[in-house]
């Protein structure tokens, strides 16, 4: 009984530390986030926009950390066929991938709950300009996502051909594809919500900061999409390898196809992280291109 009590107290202490990490925030940390935002987005912050941007960044940070904490406490794990994987072998547990999913789930929740700079005191309006994803994210991240997308299609096509004679692996392949399809849908819907979100009207500085936040969020989602595409490719290649007979001379060289998938997954992690932290001044450029006087001031 005493041991159970000690374990319970330790568990509560751990929860307290994790909750403190989520809820705690300092003036220096907020200032550092504002400076990083200004540098990466190329947006001039004023006395009016700085508090609004700081609030939006804090909200995004809070929900991302909540997503990681909930995933950690719930014990949710992600298992994927990875590497040189054979039929009947247990799938590899990728706990860190579950934490990454929780992080992006928190980001999606933050975007769904937040109206960024559109505070209650701000007037919202629709823009006549069509917002496109490529106007807010870097070209290098678009090319990376396209490249990994090509790898996904190639691996899926290869696997589809191999599954004609390996029907026992169709369930495994369907589960992997379905899981990543759900993740892709969440990312796509979140990106659409960010693009379609109404923007403040009237003040050019407010609009520029709002566009900067929009670009930042979309760039983070691009990083997540790159990681997801790379890991999907790796899982598909692992299943492809399992369709070959390692004993047969013709199948031995392809049995280790999953090993190449591991390298692709690692490249995706590095590429996705770097893409998510790239400067995204396209948001402020898009705002600058549409800086028009407010209708109420047009005839003043």
C-alpha cells in the first residue's frame, strides 16, 4: 500500500511539472517569440499589433503542448512496418511519431479556435484576392512535399502490383494508408481554414501581421505534411520488402527495400523540421500587395 501511495505521489509530481511547462510563460520568452516572428515573417510590429501577435503565438504554443501532453498521458502509440520487415513480424513502435501527431493535433485545434489577429474589437472582412497556398509558404518546402509525394505514389504503385500475389498483406497496407489518409485530411482541412479565415480590415499593420501569422501556420503544416509523406513511403516500402522471399535469389535484393525506407523517413524528419522553421515572408508580401485604404477612408 505504501508503494502504491509513493507511486501515486510521484505521478502527481510528474503531472504538475508537465502542467507547469505548458502553462508557464515569461516576459522574456514572449519577447523572444515576437522577435523570432518579426525576423522570420519580415513584419513590422507596432504597439497595436505586438500584443495581438504575442497572444496568437502564445495560444498556438499552448495548444501544441497540450496535444503532446495528452498524447503522452493517454499512452497512444503509433506502430508501423519499418525497415526490413517480414510477414508475421510485429510492427515497429514509433512513440515519437505519436507525440508529433499530438503536436500537430494541438496546432490544428489552436487554428480552429483562434481567429489570430481578428480580436473581438476588430472588424472582419472578406478579401477580393484569392488566397493560394503557394503565396504563403516557401517554394523549397513545396518542392520537398512534391518530391516526397512522388515517392509515395511510386511506393504505392509498386506495392499494389506486389499485393496481387500477396493478399495476406492487404490488410496491413490498408491500415497504413487509412491512417495516413486521416492525417492528410486533418492537415488539408486545417490549411483550408487558415487560408479562408476572415482578415481584419482598415489598418495595414494589423493586416500585415495577420498575414504573417497565416504564413507561419501554413509553413508549420507544410513541415508536418513532409514528415507524414516520408513516413508513409517508408511504411509502404517495408511492406513491399515483405512481399519478396528472402531465400529466393530473385527476391533477396528487394527484401531489404524497407531499409531504403528508413533513410527516406529520416530525410523527411530533417526536411520537414527545416521547412517548418523557414522564413516565410510571402505572407507579408501578399499583405503589402493588397494594401488599400479602408472604404471609410477612401473619400476622406
